[in-house]
């Protein structure tokens, strides 16, 4: 009888992790944060052109674009070194840049993202191009 009880105790220890996994909640991502553009009638809607840089070539060698300025936010895209984007917004802690760029699903020939001219009122980007948030430390200013 003692061995039977020990076996039940051991079995319950094995089953517990499985029931925890089966009942765990799905990942909850931070709410998407809009990339804001404009706000100055004398300046372009986005401040400058930035290039993906300073990635570890022995690491993943891509920059993750996210839906919010957070490492836990949903992934939107991955950008390779040298990829150019418009820098449009910045997080309060200056660690993240809101970007707009011609995404992989769009044909870039002659596409205008609408951020190279002034937009008087500050507003969320609603144009045809892809938008998202990236870590500021992996961008380098190339124009603007």
C-alpha cells in the first residue's frame, strides 16, 4: 500500500506540469501604439531617413519591427542591415523609434509613403506604407 501511495504521489508530480501547460493563457501583447507623424508645417512629416545599422553579424542580423515600443510587443517584420526607413516618432524613454517604410509586400517603384512633405497636425500614420517601432540603438541617421 505504501508503494502505491508513493507511485500516486510521483505520478501527480509528473501530471501537474502538463495540466499547467494545458491551462496556461495565450501570450498577451501590449496594445499597438500608433506611429505619429507631422505637427510642424515647416518640416517634413517625418524627421529624417535612418538606416538599420550596428547589428551583430554573428547574431540574428536583423532588426525586429514591433507593434509597440516594447520588446514584448507583437512582431511585424524583420529588417536587414542597410535597410532605409523614415524616423517619425520616438518613445518617451527615447529607446524606441516609430518608423515608416516601404514594406516587403509593396512594390516600391514610385511609391510615396506621404511623409516627405509637411503635415500640419500631428496624427497617426495612415498611409500605404508599413509602420512600426524599432530599437533606437540599431538605427543611424543618413539624411534629415
